[in-house]
C-alpha cells in the first residue's frame, strides 16, 4: 500500500449485492478505507467455491465502485482481482466477505460461498476475512468490529509472506469477547423429501430442520454457544493427520506385489 493512502478493501458476499449485511459493513469500512464492492447479483448461499466456467457472465455497476456480477462469490473475487483498473485502482490490501446472514461454523466452511470468497482471495495472494453473524446480531456493532479487525489483519498481512484466511462468527448482541478458535462440528437434520407437483411430476428437497452444535473446547461452535466471537484460521492446504495416515496406508497396501492368480 502506498504511503499516506487509505487501505483498499474489496467487499463481497453470498447473500447478494443488496443484502443489509453488505451495505452495513461497507458503510463502516468507508470511514477509514477505500472500498470497492463486487458482489453477486442474486443470493448464492451454499454454492461453496464454484467458478462459472461454462457460460458468459454480466457485470452491472449500480454506483461508483459498486458492482454486481451474475456469478458466484468466488467469481466476484476472481473478476475483481484480474479485471485490472476497470474495477480496482490497485491490488486490494484485504478482501472481506460478508457480513453473512447466518453463521458459518464447523463444517459449514466447506459449503459456504461467504468463506469461499475469502479463500479465493488468499489463493490469489490477498488476505481474506469471512464474517458471518447470527440473525439477531446488531449489524452496526458487528460492522464496527469488522472495521477494527480489518486494520489489524492488514497490518499483520504486511509482515507475513503467506496469505491467510480468517473465519469470523458473531453471535447475537452488540458487545462480545473475542476468542481464537478452531472449526468445530455441527449436526443438521438430514433427509430427502419427495413430492409431486400439480401436474403429477415428482420433485424433491434435501435437508431437514434442526441443527445442534458439538461444543468441543476451543472450537467456534463452543465460542458461539458462550456468546463469544470465534476467530478461526483456515488452512489453504489442510493436512489432517488422520487423512494423511489413511493415504499412507492405501499407498503402502497398493504398492505390495499382487498375489499370483492360479490358472484354471
């Protein structure tokens, strides 16, 4: 970032460009930062890290430095970073995705378009901050927290040669304690509901009501249940020990000579 210039932040989300969480955080960030918005034209919740590669997309500008793209959150970040000065005056210091309507705890991070946008930024070398909030959170208070956090993240990124992704979940209320967390576990209602439309054609819905947090110590689910803001670092290249061990066993087993088959 050039000296004496305000930080430049790209803001996106998966709720769509008109979402209250986005407009509220943009207003807060604009007090001390340059803000460019490239957000989906329509809601893209649970689209994960999808990129639109098999059709053309359209970009619409509704105000100066405010753009809507008929693509996914990851598309929005990609387009903003690689479209040159048409969208961004320079490379952003930070990408903020949010404030999402609803939480992204535990395994939600694998489905979330909000988190995927922050991850796409980090893949491209820009720190990413994914921010999600409970439906009854005071959005203005959450946005002020985002502004404070953004300055700290930018300062840390300048001292690091590795991009990173932070996943932040804000519970209800307007004043919170912050806790460093890891991703926990959530259990959702599961099922497939088959139905028939008025013309006799079958259709279906997936999923079922209900969610339960498994509040293991130190996890984002525990922090949420305690009314605290959970801040989790997400690895770009996760290497869980259990999976590594399983991969090693598979390679070892398949590397053994195959037993000879008896001819009949």
